[in-house]
């Protein structure tokens, strides 16, 4: 699925807050918060952020992607392995704070559009 070619709304325009950070030295976590349950559900139903697609986007094995839907917070949490341990030689983002960027332009299909 080429999520960037779909018509719809960019993830960055649906979410009110997207961040990434370390979840230990070997794991990154990406948190995506929405203003409403309907926006969060729209993203979940679209499957644009399914493990397979996140794996392709980050060039990692989809089996290593953990996605948690937190409906009480209108949020999604994605955990992925860091390509290098935090602070290791060659690590260009020690805190993991810039790793959410590849998600920003993903297109979420309109609610009436098929996923």
C-alpha cells in the first residue's frame, strides 16, 4: 500500500500531537494523539499504520512493530526497535525525538473512502 498516494487527509493534519522518544536504549516509541475518538478510529480503521506498513516505512521487520490503540486517550502508540542503540557511534538522534517525521505525510483515507 502506498499511503502517500491515497486521497484523504495527512496524518499531521488529523493528529493534534505527534512525538517520538526513546523507550530505553534499544526501542523508540511514537505517540500520536487525536482531538476526537472519531479521528483516532478513522486512522485505526484505515490500517495505514498497521505493522506491515510501519515496517515498510521504517525498513524494519513488521514482526518487531508493536502498535497499541489507547481509546481512552484518543491515541496510538507505536514501538519499534532503534536502528542503533541510543548514543552508539553513528546514532544521529540520541533522544529519538525526530523519528516520527516519516509518518507526517501519510495520507489517511476519507471516512467514506475504502482503506
